[in-house]
C-alpha cells in the first residue's frame, strides 16, 4: 500500500514537471499551412534624399563593419537605374535620384524603399540606407522567465503543483495516522 502511494506521488510529480518543462503545444498533424495564394507584402522603408537628389547608404557586415568594394544596385521595377560600389568604409551613394519606389540590392539581399525628395519626407523617414547583406541580424535581449511565465501550460503546472502537493501530503498524513 505504501509503495502504491509513493508511486502515485512520483506520478503526480512527473506530470507536474512535464507540464512545467513543456514549451509548446504539439499538434498531431501540425498547424495548417498558409494558402500559397497569400503573399506577405514587402517591407517598405521611407528614406529622404539629400540635397541634389543624393541617395546615400552604407553596407555593413553583421558586426557593423563597413564592407568595401561591394556592388550595390538601384532598381525601379525591373529596370536598373544605377549601380555603384562601396568605398573602404562601406559607404555608397547614387546621384540625381528622383522620388519614388526603389529596390536596393547588395550581396544577394534586396530591400524596398520609398524615396522622398529632400524636405518632403514624413517625420519617421531615415536619412540613409543601412544594408546588412551577409546574414539576418537579430537585435534584442532574451529573458527566459518572461517566456516561461507567458506559457499557459506553465501557469497551469504551477497551479497544479501548488494545489496538488499539499493535498497529497495531507492524504499521506491521514493514511499513516490510521
């Protein structure tokens, strides 16, 4: 009988631990795939031209070091408007650019920009382009407690353990006293 009670306590503890350590819900077939006809809209960034229609920018690696002699292309639709290479610090510029929508590409990475004439850009527009063609850069901080406490299974596990352990201990004390 005592072995049965200990097994039950061990089972409750293992179940509670499993609930606490679970980081995602597992589906039998996985989530349904998004329809192939739905495409995400490209990210558009507003950039203000410098005086004289100069579109300036910088190409850097993941550590922020400028990449020299890197090819940069400016396209309007499928038409290449201008091409240049970066200087030793990774800076580039295109002269005589007019306002409009452009793709700027370098090192296999392409980004879409809405280019505004000098002093006509919206307040949040940047003054130049920063490209990181080598890899995706993630800037941020990871707080594991914030992640775990946001998971409803973790919260449920904490509540189950908080409520279950005293009940099991009380039952053991009652059973051992009789």
